[in-house]
C-alpha cells in the first residue's frame, strides 16, 4: 500500500478544518483506499500541526473513513465489496420492516422536523463542508429510524452501518449524486405525509442501494 503523496502546492486555507481537507482528498481520489497516512506527511501537506493531524485522523476513524491499526498507524478505509453488499441487504430488511410503524407514529410535528432536517442537508450541499454534510445526513436518517419506536433497532442499524466505509466515501463522489440524495430525503418525507407505505419502502430500498 502506498504512502501519502506529497504535493508542495497544496496548503491548508485559513480557517479550514484539517479533517475536511483529508476527507476531500479521499473523496477526490487523491488519497486512495489503502493509502497509509503518515502524520508528518499530513502536517506538511496541509501546513498544520501534529495535534491537528491527530484530531483529524481520530475523527475520521470514528466515522469509518480511515482505519486505525494499532502499532502501525492510519490508512484510508479499504472497502470490502462483499461486506458492503451484505450490510446493504441487512439494512433493507430492517429499515423497510419498520416503515409502517414510522408512518403510523409520525405526527405533523415529526413530519415538519424531518422536512427541516432534509432542508438542512440541502443547505449543507451548498454551504457546508463534506463533514457537515455527512453529519446532516446522519441526523436525517437517525430521526427517521427513531420514528420506528424501537431504540434497540436504531442502535443496531447504527452499529451495522459502521461495519462498512461511511456513505459519502462510496456514494458522494459527484455533485449530482449528493443532490439526488437530497431529493430522495424529501420524497421520503412526502411518502410519510401521504401515508404511502409501499412508496416509502421502495424509496428506502433505493436510497440504501444508491451506491
């Protein structure tokens, strides 16, 4: 596996979060899956300090964007196609199973809240960092699952998602794909508002398989 490539022309912009700079390079394919991330190289690449690099790598490891190997360091997460496919299949089974309960439990206030979270995602598409977009996406989906009324299921799906690389890495390589995700969020809220169970099941399935 290759070490991180040096690029003397790239420096961190004032006020930019090192975490987001590393994430942007992962999404752009500058830092390929399996690339080992040497802290000294990242310091030079992003013109930042060692503590900033460590915080960035720890945050990305928590979000399953890079992987920490004890006594060796960090490398860009290397996706496992079989595992990703099987995790998607499990998520479809679990998340479509509670669609009826989500629709039954969703009050007008809940629908308004979900719509606001979908709009927050849209706002981050235009104005946020990739990390903020990632967090906005998680917030929408967590609130959707909470309406299923089973906290253990919410925790289980959250844990299952962490077995593969985070969604933005595999899915959000183009602006068109990000915008499509945003449209799908709104369509899901529309289906809940219309109490259309079959429509919501199909949207959830498509959204999970989009990558």
